[in-house]
């Protein structure tokens, strides 16, 4: 829904279901005097002022786990499309450019087997991306705050710092939550470390990558290509330099868009609300500190 509609409908509401495109901030909370729970229809929650919600005793929940596979599939769709020029090939055929004497050398890509896949962020989604890479017979490098020994054993994955991962990977998939530590994590310097034949895909949040730096790297063919489902500003502005490049595949933030996944997300988002309004702790609570805030408020009312 639009901002005006959101501000109108939240008045008097006990619960709010939102999407990553809704900014849930102080203005919203000020209008929603009865609000007890915000349930976002997403894994990411950077669009919600979590600290302010907690201060006001409002539960905030999300929908993890249920969309990991679908997002990993899109990450791989982007890897394949960008590396093997699938979108460009489709356009070539549709525009009648394919002839018996056509030189298709400009659409030659690279194999995946025996190549290195770098996964930036090794949570639920990153692990699913890696599992699919293992199926292609790839070597797996991962960047994460913590070691993942169980996944290392399962996938033969190796933990690496970001510089090593970027410099040694043929394909890089970004699966990080957006926060102060990850905002702008991959910029001009980091892109300069990547191989000229490398492909970079992002299905997490657009602001993890400095978009202007990526556009420049793609334009200069500093890296071979990219696939993006997320952007710093969404929808992507009409003046974005990415739109003029043929070595990047662009999607409208649709990684979780399967019938089965969206059904599971909706059920979990609804269950989170039912749990809170029924006095139960929701399964996918983001701000556990809210319990202490509400308990203190109850004591003060006595």
C-alpha cells in the first residue's frame, strides 16, 4: 500500500502486516496508538525501526526459513542468466538478429563445474545457494562472522575473509542482511579485487553493494557481469546507469515469488500475529527485548 493509505489504516490497529517496501518508522508508530505487533512479510527487516518498536513495547516478527530455497533458486537463475547471456540471447532471437551466418561469439560464457563459488553471508539462504553450487561440482568459499563447521563438513566449504573470497571466486552470490556493518560492504575497492571473468549476484539488499561503483565496474568490463534482484532505491530509478548496460540482469525484487513460498510466508506472518494477540511468544520474533519492556510497563501501571 502507499504511504498515505498506510498512515490512514494503521490508526486503531492492533496488528500490522507490512512488506519490505513499507517504511515502518516513528511517524507510523505515532499514528498507531494501539499497535501491539508488526509482522513483516519478508526475512529482511531494515525497513522497520526496530529500536523504536521495542521502546514502545511493540513486537516485530518476520518470515525466515520458508523462503530460503526460492531465493537461492533465483540467485542461481541470475548466475546462469548473467554468465551464459540468456537474456541477451533471447533478445537476439526475438529481434530477428539470428541468421545462418551470425557470429555468436559475444554470447560465449563460462562453465560452472570445477569453478569457485563465493557466498557472502552464510545464513539460511547462503547455505542453500552453496548446496546448489555443490551440485554443480563447485569449490565453495564463504564469508561469515562465525565459522559454520557443520556446513563446512557437509559442503566442503572453506571460510575466507572478504578480500580472499572476491579475488579467488569465479562467481559471487551475496546473501547478507542489511545493517550498519554490511551497508556499502562491496564498493569500488572490493570490486577491483574480483576477476575480470567473475559474475556477481545480489538477492539480499541493494545497499550492501555500492550501486554506482558496480555500474562503473560493469561499464568498464572490470567484471564480466552481474545479476540483481535488489537495489539501493526500489523501484529502480529510470535514470539508473544499470539500465543502459547489457552485462547485467535486472529483476524487480521477486526472489521469493513462487506460489508455494508466498503461501508459507503468508501463513507464518499471520501466525506471528495470532501468537502475539493470544499472549504467546511468536516463533519468528526479532526483538525479544520487547518482553522486558512490556513487563516493566505493566509494573508501572500497578
